[in-house]
C-alpha cells in the first residue's frame, strides 16, 4: 500500500505492506470495509498523527542552525560557522569560558567575605590562602615568616571554629 507522508513542505510517497501498517498504526480492516475505504482510513490516521503542522514544523525551529552565509561588500560569500559549531558541540563550556570565569570569581569573593565575617582577619587570610588559593601550610608559613607547626595549629583551630559555626547553621 502507498501512503503519503509530509517531509518538511513536500509529500513523499512510501510503499508499506499492510501488515506493517496494521502493527504501526494499530488499525485492522473490518469485514464490511472495502480495500479503498481501508486505505483512506489509514491515510487519514497518518494525516492526523504524523502530517500535522505542529508535528512536522521542527524545521521552523531549526532553520537557523546551519551555516550562515553572508555577502561581504566586495561580493564574496563568507560562511559563519560559529553558531553551527556551538550548536553541535557536546561540551559548550569552551564557548562560555568568560562567563564561567566571572561566576567562579563571584563565588570566590563570596566565600572570602563569609570567612572574613566569621573569623579574625589573620585567621581569615590564612584559611583563604590555604583552603581557597591552594597554598600549603609550609608555603604560607614562609610567606608570613612563621613556623609551619604554628601555622598548622592555627589553621586547625580556625577549621574547627568554622565546623562549629556551620554545624549550627541550616542551609
């Protein structure tokens, strides 16, 4: 049996066996129905289910996802593939790196502000340097001209103080 299915704006005729259509559309021929009526009923179901404008108008949404062609002033055709590449990319972080950097900077500043509100200035600077900036205890001790043992002890006390504060806080 031949059925007509709309692909974008044009109809295409497909030849499909009756048994496959019955399984696909869940329609069977009745005893008093002629073959012509049965074929018309199948085509009506296909029109209703698959040839609807909203079902088949995906190209309206996706029509700009290809390459953009532009004519320059001297008449040469240029292709803008930036949007198409971004659309097809699985990891879109490369296109948003500047936004991610700003977001990370805002998070960092918020964490620093929270630590400065909860701890004394010297403790806050130490926790920020070791926990957020990635300094080791030894490197931070060299930076402030102190012993690593003293810095380690102060760091543990500051962390314990933060644990107490955050255990009382509900998020």
